C-alpha cells in the first residue's frame, strides 16, 4: 500500500486524545463486587440490579498476553457513558459516510476514538441487528460484466452474493487468501475465538443460532466476515453501515450487562468500559481479597492500571501509524 504521510496531520486534528493516567478505578455506580468460590463473579449496581458471571466464560488476560501486542489491542467491553454522551452532544452529518472511500474513515469521522471504538461499535450494531450483512444495500448486483484485464478484487469476490463473505465457504476462502498474502491487518487484535467461530460455524448452524436469538455469538462471527470484506465495500455500502452503526450507538442501552475482564496474573476481575480516550477500569476485585493487605491490593491495582494505560497509548500510536501507512480518505 502507498504511504500517505499527509494523513498524520489529519489524524491529530481528528484524534487529539490526551492519554491520562489511570491510577484509581472510576465509579460505574457499583455498590458491590465480589469474587465467589464457585467460579462466579457477583456484581451489584447502585440501582440494586445484580449479575453473576461465570469466570470461565469471561475474557482472560494472561501474564503472556496483556494483548500480545499486534497492530492494536482489542478487549470486548461496553461503551462508557462519557463516550456515548460525547456522541450525543456532537453535531453529526446527515449522511455519515458521504465522501469517504473506506469504512474506517467514514465511521471515525462520526465516532471519533481509535480502532477499539471502531470495532466495539461495529460489534454492538451487529448484536442489536441494526446492522445486517444481508441488507438490500449489501446485495451485489447480478451482472455478466467482467473487468478487462481481470482485477484481483473481481477474482476474489465474483462468487459473492453480498459485499462481504456471508457463507462459510466464502469466508474460509477469503481468510486463507488474506492470510497467505499477509493481509490480516483488519483482523489484528480480534480475539481468536471470534475468528475460529467464523471459520468453523456452518451456514446451517448460523440459522440455528439466529432461531435461538443468540445475537452475541452471531455478531462475533459477522464482525469477522465484515472485516474480511471491508476492502471491497462501495460508497453505498459504506454510507449504509455508517448510518446503521451511528443509530445503534446513539441508542446504546444503559442496561447492557457491565463488562468484566479477568487478569489472571493478578487473580483479579476488573469491570471495564471504553471511554473517549480508551479502555478504563471502573472497579476491581481480587480472588483472595480477604488474605491480601491493603498495600498488596493497591500495588496490584496500580499494576493493572499501568497495563491499561500502556495499551491505550499503544493503540493510539498504532492508530496514527495505520492511518499514515494504510488507510486512505
């Protein structure tokens, strides 16, 4: 890809994020957070709503992987109130994607933030079914036209019914092509679980999941498929996706289950969200809390906060480099 260094000044204009230190968890109206003995995390909010999380099903950050730093670090967390409020207060264009050649540039113009904001907002719009990969505007026209000479994009997408690989066969084929050509950048940082689901789940199983209303699982699969087809979207598709995502985020549910991430190295569970400047810690509980001194708790909390600060800074720098070297507005 051509380098487009002038984009760097554009980046700092659109994304002047101050990376503030995060020494203490921020309040999310959490009244109680407890690590139970039976692989459960108990969380209670100030409004008396309570949740139980199965630790084995939560996202884990291992000692060797605070992200395994690829192009960026992605954690599946909810959008924070300050981020949602900032979008509501911001004057938005009537048609979010107009004039943009990439989905990234179109969404960034209205969502701000970095790659984690882009990814999490896409995931949420897919979860809520406000964004559909099989919507009418995502349907490829039926035509006998062939480019002369044959282009790489035509060769790869000529069998697709939609602008992203919707079927399992198409998904596997495109993934293998991108993997062999070292073009997996858009999937960098996406949890391996999501990619494995997209490659292994049959079309029949996806229909079964839809029938059961398992939108969270379907959204993970569709996120991978969307990112595999992201380079083949036309302006109409970019406009449609941008509008769908913006509508979904603006009506973001405050009742969405809080996100809990497990830090295995510290035997800690952290309630986290995505603020305007990146990931933030809202509260922390330790597995053996009763046996830890206040000094130990403070030390572990500061270490975890340091990891998150470093990841936010890494994502910010990676974002700048990505726009400068790959994405074109």
